[in-house]
């Protein structure tokens, strides 16, 4: 028996378990990519429109920060790459991370790995199986990129190199997730660690691209996007990605030999022998359990805000040196920095919703792992338990959103020498609070009423993201875009603050929460 | 007065009927054993008693209240140990014990520390760092350190070693001596036999036996082991007798209690050299319940009841029993 005996059996098992999850990932990513590619062709089919694109979008710091280096933007191929990059690259990295952790640490934590490992299985078979699955999924997404590009008659070599770049991001983050799964003890922590790595890679690439310096080469995303498709493609950056991915996977394999089964690389420290006075209520417990997650999100979102804020001055500079953009903005009467701020705020709000949903969904995990049973057999009622938890979810959302706005506000205040920016950005971030809470409330209503559908809220969030970010490009119908609560928040500072939609959304959020409580009190808790 | 009064309890999960008219009465101050093969519905009943599940039908009274409607007030008066203890990975065992105590509103630090010592439990470890048995001890210490009048224990000792099992039994005796009530679901029959005043045996969601152990024994069979001068060859033809083993002048048999004296006189007629008889152990009762009347089990749907796979291992020895020649000294 080798270290890898039984790998293919595990791959088949994983395919069976993922027969819903995997197609959802693949179909939504390829669907999104294909429709973006197709939409771009129609929008920029004349030389004039391509030139305008290069002059305007190519000069926008926000676009560069989010999408990558402005390469070959005067050609339809370059524009397509630029428009598709963000969704494809972030999407594939998320897919690789979630799939990998799901089949490694999360399984090990749940004790399922133990069950199969006791059979005829090599010690590293589960690691390899998860790697194979995530890599194969990444290659499929990469291939779908190539097919989408070829289907609209873009140049083959450039399409291929860009598809390779997208796929290699998947491979790298499969490796990252495999390593993360070895280092920490819990699936959620492993996801958090890998997402942090993704965040750091993204920020390095974004700052490097906006400032046009070598920092981008410190990030695997910078390598992947360094292939410069449609501008005389370079293949060698793919080599960097592949080498790094292989090195990461090998490291993960090596780490399995350095740790105990079920344990992390760092042994868990012992805790206090008795509880502190704060740990004496459902609320205290909720705070304690979500403390780590809240701290991580606050720090991460502050950094993301800082990253966006720190390039605010470049936005101004770019326009100053770009007459086409100056015209556009002069004509519309919109302040370029404000337009940038509005985009940034929407993105910060969408990402913050990740915290809110993660927090609300943990209620379900508490239930299905039966940890809540001893709790609910004390005089603590379900309502009190869930209310304590939601209090932390809501105040945590407020904290994370404020931190993100503060990070962006303080840095843009500094680089623009305009202290008023702090208030603008913090206030602007908080304008999204009702929308974020509404999505969280919806998740809670599902948790109370139809918990089986609960994980669907992630798809919903992805949908809102598409509506907010790609709605225009895909020319989605207005009513569809209007389904997203984020389209109802006034785009401060571009638009004046109006209270009516905010109050309405807060009201709907409250109704959702109330519905959640009512149905939670009626239903059976999970058994088995 | 009954602390738990369950009549005709029905619980459906979708189209699957997990409880099908279950009865259970637990009187104040008794330790009540709750037995049944895997998947019989013990944990489901307990979850209904705790208000975690809602009964589909039937009557349930717990401490004079309705376990679903009055859950929070009733929970002041009871504690619970789940069969499969899951702890929060972020919290140490000591923190969990204190938290549950505070939520119940009765914290007795001295008692908690004493129990930690008796169970040899390190309260500083966190969630997963505990072995299965130690996780269970955390829940046990949390439950036993309270003064609640009712303890609901769902297989509380399935992971304990024999030494800790002994400590557990001691603790339960103390609880009983204090006049408190215990509902104890368990597969460890020796433990039930040791601790319980009365037992209820359920199967496929229905109560099949209920009463004191001696009641159950009286209503069942006695094991007889005899050596006679003349070989008791035709003892098997007597009413109510089942011969398990007959070699020369030695016989091992099972007899319905009502026919016990007929058998003894018959054996006396053959000249008794030695005679041993004992009431059935709980294990024998239990196995008889599931082994002897396979036809009475409702149409088996093994697919519906994953737990039932274990039942086969439980039934196998019982079915074998009539031809078993070596098991005579079972307890
Ligand atoms: N949510 C559910 N949906 C469907 N069936 C369920 C559900 N919960 C429990 N069951 C079924 O109800 C039956 C009773 O289960 P229960 O857990 O009460 O058995 P038990 O007597 O505690 O068994 P064990 O000795 O194995 O702990 C089982 O057949 C189980 O599969
Ligand atoms: Mg059970």
C-alpha cells in the first residue's frame, strides 16, 4: 500500500457527495463568464467604442484595482479579458478554496475521514483526492473560458493563455487551501486562512497595478494576470503559477507527516479551567463563539478599505491626465472621486454581507451538530438563544461595515488632504447597513422556516453581486436588478441621502427576523 | 406522583413513524431505566420531553407541565446529558460546565470541583482535545453538579471506562438517595440492573414492557440447571419448558414461572443431585423481548431504520439461545 492507495475511490466518493455543489459552482461560473464575454462583444463592436473604453475605463483606478492591469484595452479581446477577469479569477479561487477544505479539514473535523482512513487508504489519499477534484474543476472552468472566447471568434492563442491564467489561479488556491487545511484544526478556520491569503494576494496585485509597480509580482494573481492576453501573450507567468501550485501541494503533503490526525500544526492551547463572568448568558456565549470571526473580518475589511482609499488620489490624477474622462465627467456633472467612492462602498457592503451570512448560518451549524441541545435544555429558550446570536450578527455587521468605511475614509482623507472624506465614507458605508441586514434577516427567516434551503443564500448574495456589478454589462432587466436590496440604497456620495428606502429595508429586515423567530419556535430541531 | 407521564405518544418524521403509541411513566424519586434496541425511539422520546421536538400525537406531561409549551420554566427543574456530546471547539470543559450551570441558574462550585476530581477530568482542555469519554464526563459533571429534581440521561456512559462507570453509578445512587428522579436510557444492562428501580423496554416506537425488575422477572422465565439420579430425558414434554441443553443426567432449561413448581417436582421424582435456578438477568429479559417473537416486529424496513442494523447483532445470540450449550453461566 502506498501513501496514495485508494485516492480514486475517494475522488468518486467526493463526486457523489458533490453532485449538487459541484455542478452549481461550475454552471454558475461558466454561465457568468460566458454571458459576460458575449455581452462585451455587443457593447464594444466598433473601433470608436473600443477607443472610448480604453480612454475612460482604462484610466479608472477603481476598475484597475478590481479587474487588473489595463492591457490591450483598445482591442475587443483586451476589453473582454478586462471585463471578465474579476469574476473569473475571484470566482475560481473561491471555488477551489471551498471545494478543497470541504473534502479535507471539514471532513476530518466531522470524523468522516477517520471512517474512510481506517479502510484501505493511503495516508495522503484524502489530500490528493481533494486536490484532484479541485484542480479538475479549475481546469474545467479554464476550459470554459477558452471555449467562451473562441465562440465569439477571439484569437486562439490569446484565449488559451487567458484560460490557462484563470485555471492556474484555481490550482494555486487549491494548493493554498490544502496547506491551510493542514495548519489549523477547524474547517472554518482553514477557509478563513485561505480567504485571507486570497485577500492579501488581491490587495498586492491591486496596489501594484494601480501604482504600476513591481508589487504585482508579489502576488500569484499578478502572475496570472501578467500573461497579457491579446497584447502578444506571455506564457511564462503560467509556469510561475504552476510551480507555486505544485510547491504548495507538496508542502501540504509534507505537513501531513508533521501533525497528528485531527490536530493542527499548532497544538491547541489549554483554556481556562472556569468560565469568566461574561460567559453566563446566551448572548455572552454568542459573543465568545463569534469573537474570532468578528475580529478577523474587522481587520480584513479595514485593510480592504485602506487599499481602496489609498488609491483615491490616483483616481484624480488619472482623470487630470485623461481628457476623454474629463469630458465624460464634466458632461455628467459627477465628481470622479465621488463616483469612485460610490463603487468602493457598494463593494465593501457586498463583501461585509459575507460576514453577516456566515454569522447567521452558524446558527444552523450549532443546531445540526447538536451543540445547542444542552443549551436549550436549560431555561434558555430558542428565542433567547437565537436573539443573543443575532445581536452579535447585527452589531458585528455594524462594526465590520464601520471599520471598512473608516479604513477607506481615513486613507482617502490623507491622500486627498480632505478630512471630510472620513465622514463621507463611514456614512456612505452605513447607508448600506439596512440592505446588509435585510439579507441577513432573509437568511434567518430561512433558518427558522426552511433550513434545508439555507445555504441558497450564498447564491442569492452572488446574484446581488452580479446585479450590482455586472448588471449594466449584462444589460439585465431593471426589475431583476431592483430585486437586489443593494440597488435600493442611495449611492452616497453620488446621490443625496434619502431615508425612505432605508427605513423600508429596515422594516422588511425586521419582518424577516420576526418570521424567523415565529417559525423557529414552531419547528422541530435537527435530530440524527 | 408521576414526574413523567407519557401516553400514546406518536412522532412522525415526514412519512416515517418513529414513535407509535409509546407509554412511559416515571414516578418521583425513582431511577427509571429506558431500554430498547438502536433506533427504537429512546432519543426521540427524550427530545420530545425536552421540547426539542414536537409530538405528533399523544399525551406528554413532564413535571406537571407541557414539555413543548412550558419548556423554559420546566427546564429550571431538570438537567440533561445527551448521548453524543458535542462541545464548542473554542470553549474549555470548565467553561462549558460553568456556562450550563449559570444558564440553569444553579451553580455549586464546590460540588463541581468535587465531581471534577471524582471523574478525574481536566477542565482546561478545549472541545476536540477531549476523548469521547471525557466529552461525556464534561456533560455529566455539568448535569450532576446541579440540584435539579429530574435528570434525563441519554446513554450517558457509552464512552466511560469501567472505573468511571463505577463513579457514575455512585453518583446516581446519591441522586436517588436525595429523592431526585432519573430517567436513564442505556444499552449497558448491567448498569440498568444495578441502578434502576423500574424499567421500560421499547421497541419500534412502542412500549413492550414496563415495571420493576422483579415484576418483569416474575412475568417471565426462570433458568434451571439440574443434575439428577435418573436422567430427566422427558422433561421437555412438560408444559412451559424449553430445554436448552440435555446431556445424560444434566439438564439446563428455561421454564415459565407459572410452571416452575411442576418442573421442580418432576425433577425431584428423578432424584435431585444438584439444583441451581436463577431469575433471568435483564439481558435475558431483553433478548427474550427481541429474540423470541420476531414475527411480532412490524414489517421490517431496514432501509428506513439505519439503527436496526445493530439490532441483528443483538438478536443473533438470542435466536441462537435454544441450541447454545456453552452460555449457561451468563451472570
Ligand atoms: N429527523 C429524522 N428524520 C427521519 N427519521 C428520524 C429522524 N430522527 C430520528 N429518526 C428515526 O427515528 C428512529 C428513532 O430514533 P432514536 O434516535 O430515537 O433511536 P434510539 O432509540 O435513541 O436509538 P439508539 O439506541 O441507537 O440511540 C430511528 O429509526 C431514526 O432513524
Ligand atoms: Mg439514542
